[in-house]
């Protein structure tokens, strides 16, 4: 994935072979804590939705690289661990890109789920996808879908893409038949924008510059 500072991106992935990635409520909540830890330092989250076998994020990228404490293979910050080797590492900051941070988020979540579910191997598809929503490269994003097919919709202005993506993300559970209304799905930001919840992930002040709700 390639990111440009100051642009909005649609980041998404699904379970390997379309398998489930969330098995119980605590899995969703655990993933959201990791989202807060690994993505918010780099980007403002405008919208998000976690589905049983995939996820969507809509983010405004603010930083491409930043200095962070080293992490171990589980994706945990090395500070606070007992070994002398780890403690020696913890005083040294390392540069980490947004790409790398997303990778750590997914690997550490996978490790935890594999342990919980007694499974092994990949949980997510190998390539996490990202699309720039407001780079205006003349390409129709993959979320412009009609009858299940991505189409080149000339009726939608490129400057409308952020709004279309915002709506698309929140309508995922409705289209999947999981709920009747977007606000009925617990694991998306729809409830935050409907003022039914005061979540800590989305930045509404940033969102209002790009979308209406």
C-alpha cells in the first residue's frame, strides 16, 4: 500500500478464503483497541465497520512515519516486559510507517485469534487493500457498485467520493442482511454519527469537512 499525507483512504481486507475473522463480541472489541493503538497516531478515522469476515476503514492520513518503541512478534510494545534484552530495546525509538503499523495490527490480532481458537495460519488475505478517495486520478473506486459489479459511474463527481464511501461503509451490515438499519449494527461508526454512542475512534470535526451526516 502507498499513502500520501493529507489524503483520505479506504483501507479494507477480509478473511483468508472469506473465512470469519471475528468469532465473538470480545474479538471485535479487541480489534478496535488495536485500531486505536496502531492507526490513530498516523490518521484520523472518519468511518469504520467491522463485519464477521471483513473490515473497512476510512481515514485521513496525517503521518506516514513516526518514531515508536520496538514491538515483539505478538505486536506488543516492548516497554514493560521483564527481560533485560527487551528493556534495553525499549529506550530506543524506531521509525515505523503506517504500512508497517497496519501489518502489526493484523499480525498481532491473528496471533491472538489463532491462540484463542486453536487454529494456525493466515487469518486475513495476504494483501490489505487501500484506495485514495480524493486523489482524483480519474479512477472509479471499488465501492461504486451496482448489481454486485464495480462500475464506472460518470454521474458521481470525484468530489462526492468521500460521501459515497462514508455511506457505503455504514450500509455494509444492511446489505449483508445482518440488520435493517445501519445504526442497529454495533460494530461500525454509524451509531457515533447518529449520537447514539460517544465513541473514541472517529474524529467528527475532521469528518464534517468532507461528509454530511
